[in-house]
C-alpha cells in the first residue's frame, strides 16, 4: 500500500452494527487521533439528520464532532440551496431537518426534484406512486444513495437502491446519486480532510460504493469484515480492495 496520511471512514457496518459499537472501534479512533491522523466520516445513512447521527455516535463513545461527518442529505441540501430548488422528500426519521436547516422549500406541489433516501417503513405503494407521478411531470430524481442493502440489528435490510431502481424503471429517467460512490461526495470529504486522494484510504464495508468508489477517485480502499461484508461479494464483485482487515480495530496497526 502507499503511505496513508489520512482516512475517510464509513459509519454503518464499520464503527457500529445496529446499536452496538464494533468491538475495539472506539479505542481505534482514540489511537488514530493520538497519532495525529486526520479523519473524516462519510456515511450513506439517510434515516437520520447529521446532528442525530453525531448524537448517536457520541452516545456510543466515539470521539467525533458533527462537522467531521458528511451525509448525502447534507450534500444534497447544500446543492439544492445553491440552485434554489424545491423538493419532495421520500425519507424517514428526521432526515428532513438537514433540508429545512438549509432553507429548502419542501412541497408536494410540482417540486423541482424528488429526493429519495432509505425511507424504511415509509416506503409504501402510495408514496412511491406519488413520487413516480412527480417525476413523470418533470421533477428530477435525486438519490441520496443507491446501495443495495445494509446490515441491520437482525439481518440484511433493503437500502434505497432497490426503490431508486423501481422509480427509474417506471419513469424511464435516471437518478442522480449524491452519496457514495459519487465523485462529488468523495471530493467534498477530501476537501474537509485537506489531503489529496493519493494519500487517503477509505475504510468501508460496502465493496462497491466504499471500495470501488474510493478507488475510482484515486484513493486506496480498505474493506472491513464487519457489517454487510460478504465473502462471496469480495470474490465476485470485480473490485479488489487494497487491503482487507477483520475490523476497524486493526486500523491503527497499518499506519
Ligand atoms: Mg457501511
């Protein structure tokens, strides 16, 4: 591997699974901080606002400030605010807060964009049908993420990707993805880190969005064997991680 000067870390499946911190993860972050290693956190989680994500991490004991976290909702909200777009949100939890804080007008009445994240139990035929009609009427489809799955407390869960694909199929329009693995998302995180891509490693449990995405941006990719990690996907995805480690607890050892 090339010399690593800083890390981008995924959250879900890397630092925690369900409501449990990955064993050794809190100590590993303290260790990396102690070594003066710059860190930023890039999550495709869309069920919570950034401040809720930060609060949850703090409760688990992680030394992470809210401003060090980049989520797709924050990235999408700043993009929509810049372009003064109105939006309809297909999301759940308090994900709407990131949009409201950015001053986005949220409406069901001919929105400029339909924003879709992992809406969990809010995904209903009715809601997807409403979104489909808005897109057919001219709204742009923005996917906060299009991951296939994520690892919940009791097993694999459908992520936003399958629902994004359904809306694309129904409307014949392609979604713009703002979360990982988009170039813009990783670029924003790298600016925050202050280190060029060649000196950065991305640590994640999704071989496609975390590892493949980071490598396409010029970073190295470190896959962890926690969260949604699957041996069969490692063999079949066509993506070759620069390194595979048992968990984030091993990260301080490779610096
Ligand atoms: Mg993950």
